[in-house]
């Protein structure tokens, strides 16, 4: 022990070593520069300041609060308030602007799509998917196949009042349950389903029995050409885009049992600005159509759609 | 070993242990000579560049600032005369930094630490602060005396005046620094109207403080303890690197010399310590090259002066190489080897980097195109059987005038480009303002492709100049359902 207590002095420099040895190398115990030591002390004092000002020590109820009363929650609240102040000017502008001005003003449009994108993920993505691609029973909002119409006003109305939503002004229609309610026999349903399933590929076969059945039972809503009718929310059956699926089995179920999917109304649940922002956003996803009598903001609805093959 | 320890302990009574080593203040004596003149010249040139460069104007048209050297942080642009750098091109900055580092290595391998001795801001400002000290308080001995003297009126005003001038220089230094980040004339007016943004104020306060601290107090300690370059520059040294060398073969054994005494049997060093007195880092060069030495050559000037007075040839201390020391001992002629593997490969790297930067700048496109395929959804089937793919198109207009571009693509037989956005957007008439980045959301409609994903390439054509930029992407048809 007494040997170890002795401080070893390096022969060449005359400076004491730290006593550690690595592969024969020893470290001189040179003193630190004064400025370095002072910086070190200052950082210690500084850290004491942190204990006082910020939450630091664990106590049974959580942690010491600190004199600044700083929490992540209060910081979030503050930043939310800052954002609200920043937004205020834009919202005033947006409130006053009708759709045709929004669709032609770069700043208003950018504000609408940005706000709409955020609101979409909070409220719409549950059914329509984060990208608006929909799913079985939930329409794809990226395509040009609109059940109730694809102009900005149409989309806005659907958003506001929904479809079969229970709102007094809701869009409403029903696909009858032809089988369950005994409107058609199973054989006839099978025949007309066969006919409908082949429509996108083969078009109308005027001599078939399916054609007759279709004209008799379906054409009143879906039209004699089977191109649908947006007045009644009757889908186009010739475009190969199926809300519930295009297999004969699925179409049979649709005709036999009927369908009545619900789009909820958002009027009163979201504020008017958010609903309008959502309308612009959904319109911007790709399928948005031009409004009657306006020049800008979307594609003309194509009167004739050439089949893919 | 133990006996030796005991012995040393007996000789040195145990000192009270301290946690730090007190800095021994350096009082460099002023000196005249070739290298001092060079240092003055280097100081004037570097300070002139530093203080005046932001004032140089450079016309770039109405949409860009007219300051020759400007780092415009709010607008994310950097300007250097003809060169303009966008954030996307930060690699130029990286290349320039690498170039500067290699250039430092190159110069160091040839000439030793001349950067440290003549051009480093720490050296230049410390030298300037010493000059102020010298001007107000007098030379080495006067300053040391003044420090020891009691606080008389003279001492107080001399110290006050010194620190006041230091602070003024520091303030000017900080003031010039912020000019590199703001339009100089505008900021100049704002400073005099006392209407400066808090950011600028903070930077000015911070830099004034750091300049005052570094050049007034920390001084050579920055080089010795803080600077990483100082530490690793010795890695670039070899036998042919120029260093400050004391010619021990000629100088030793040293000793006092009276006029008329014989020089037989003794060295030429008369132990006048002139070299030690002038040293700004406080070392004795006669002990050989040391880590602290910044190769400023002031000891060379001091020694040459003394050698002239005692009628001996100059050069007892001089810029020298280890190789030459060996050559002299072996009776061979002195030589300065410039072309060595080390200097050659540094040159190659330097030329390479400079070439790359120049090539990059010369072939720099006035505009850039980026296309990002939308991933949610990847593709959409339309009612007419066509497939739609969405893309986020970004156009960087790096020119200083508004431009109109037309977008097309290669790789699809029959396609249309649809756009959604404010107003009547057309893919063949995309307006992008001068010095702006614009992004557009487009949809490409085409029949399902045989290959999915199909490789496509967007092409953007400047309607005015006909120049094009392209960007590769893909068109996804999915399973064709």
C-alpha cells in the first residue's frame, strides 16, 4: 500500500504521473489551463440555474415545477395560439371568398388545400383512406367516377349534408333489394347480373334477355345506356369502377339485397370553413370537375367515354 | 527509481496542489525586420478584405440583391460575385471547405505553419490588439512594469484606453461580420437609426464579446489549447517542411560575449534572449521546434538584428528544414525540395476539387426539374379505362427573370397531362417567377401499359431559350383492373 501511495514522478519532465499505465505508456498529471477550469465551473453553476427554472427533481407528485412553470403542454398551447393568430388573416379572406374566387386565387387555393388535407386525415381518412383511395363501399375520391357529382359545389353539398345521413337536406336514394323484396326472381336477377357484369367490356347487347330485364327494372335510375344518373346518385355501370366490387357474385348480392351506404353529414360538426377547405381538397385530388359556366379549376366532364379495350 | 524519486522530492518541497496552471502572460517586444513587415502587410490585406468586401456592389438585376458577397439566410441564397448557390447546391460549399482544408495541408507541408503565423484571424486580431497595447502602454518592459504597478491615475487611464480601443475594434469586427448576412448599406442605415433586428444585435454583441475575449485575453492559448489545426498540422510535416529553426550547430555553446572577444571555441548565440522576448506565444525557439510555435518569424527578425549589430552573418534563427540541418552536418549543399510525393498528391487533390467545382458551376443549369411520384394512391383507374398517376412537379427557376416552361414526357405512347390548381393551369404554359421554386400537382393519364412500372422521363423546356431539363420517374398501371 505504501508503495502505491507514493506519487510517481516522470524522470524526463519532472511532472507527477496519474499512476495509470497502458501498455507501458503513462500519463502525466499536468494541471488544466485556468480558463478551461473556469468554463467547467461556470457550466456547473449554469446547471443549477436549470434546476431552479425548469422541471428537474422527481418528487412523489411528478417533478419539481421550476420557476418558469414550463411544461410541454403549455408550450404546445402557446404554439397553437400563435398558429391561430397567423391563420386569422387567411381565414377572414377565405370566409369572404366564393368558390370561383378560391379556385382562381393561388393563395386562397393553397390555404384551402393545406387545411383540407389536414382535416381530411382527421375526419375522412377512416373510411376513404389517407390518400382518398377509398375501399369496398367507400368511393375512391381520386378518380372521375362521381356518384353525386364532381364539381366543387357538388362535393361541397355531399360533404355538408351527406348521403342517407339523416340530415333533413341529405342526398338520398336507394338501390332496391330486388331479390329480398320479391321484385325479381332469382333467375332474372342472375340474368341481369350477367348482363351488367359484362357491360364495361362488351357494351349493350340489344337482343339479349338481360337487356330487356335491365330496361324494365334498372333503366329508370341507371339510365337506358346504364351510364347512371347523378340526380339520383345512381352509379355508372359501364365504366368498370365498382363501389362494392365487380365480380358477378358481388353484383348479385347488390341486386338481391340492395345497398344503402352512408356518407355522414358534416354541417354542424365541422365549421363551414373546414368543410369548404375539404371540398377544395377533394376536388384537387384528381377527379374534380369544372363547375357550370366557369372556365377554370377542373376538367370538363367527358360526355363520351371510350372503353379501354 | 525509488531513490531518484526520493531525491527529487527532497529537492522540490511539495507545492500545494492546484487544479489549474496559471497562464504566464506574454509581453512580446516589438521588432522590426523582413518578416515583421510581411506580417504588417498580411494584416492590412486580410483586414481590408474582411472589412471592405461586404461593401462591394454587384448588379444582378431587380430580383436579386446587389451585394457581391452575401449569405442571404431568410431567402436561402448565397452570393459570391458571379456564383450563386441555392440550398440544394450546398455541396459547392462542402467542396470549397474541403478545398480550403487541403490547401491548408498543402501550404503546411511546404512552408510549415505560415497560415498560423500570418493569416489566421486569431493571429491577425491578436497582433492588432498587441499593436494597440504597444501604442498606449509602451513596449514589453513598460507593459510588464505597468501590470505590477499600483493603480495610479496613469495606469487606470492607460488600461481604460487600451480596453476601449480593443472594444471598438471588436465592435467593428462584429459589425463587418453581420454585413455578410445583410444588405450592407441598409443595415448601415439601420445601425445609425438604432433600428436593428434583435438577431443582428445578438450576433453583434456575441461577436464583439468573443473578439474582445479571444484577441485581448485568450490570445496564444487559443492556438495552444483550443485550435485543432494547430495540433494536427504537425502530421503534414516531413523533413523538407519549412520550420523556424535555431541553428544549434552554429549557436552552441551559447554565452555572453563582450565586444572584441574571440569567437573561437564557442557558439554564435550570445544569449541575449531577443528571440524569446519578441515571441508572441512565449516560447524559447532555441529549445527546438515546439507545438506552440506559429512560424511567424519574429524571432528571425530579432536575431538577425542582433547578428547585424555584432557583425556576424544573419540566419542563426531562420526558416529552415530538418533536411538542411542534416545536409549541413554532412557537408552537402542546402536544398529546397518542393516536388515531393506529399506536395504532389495534395496538388492532385486540389486540382481535382477545383476542377469539379468549376465544371459544376460552368454546366450549372438555369433551371431544375424534379418529379415525385404520388404514393397514396399509386395509380387510379378512370372511368374511360385510362390510368392516372399523380406527380408533384418542382421547378427551380434559378435565373433572375420570370420564365414560362412546357412540360412533356417520354416513355408513354399516348398520354395527357391534367393539372389541378388555382386558375387555368396548362402543362405547356407553366409560369415560374424569377429566382423562385414552384411546385405543381399533375396527373398523367394514359392507357394501361404493358410494363408496370414503366420508365418515363419528364422533360421541361424553357419556352424562351429552348433549353431542357429532364427527370426520370415511373408510370404505374397496377393490375389493369
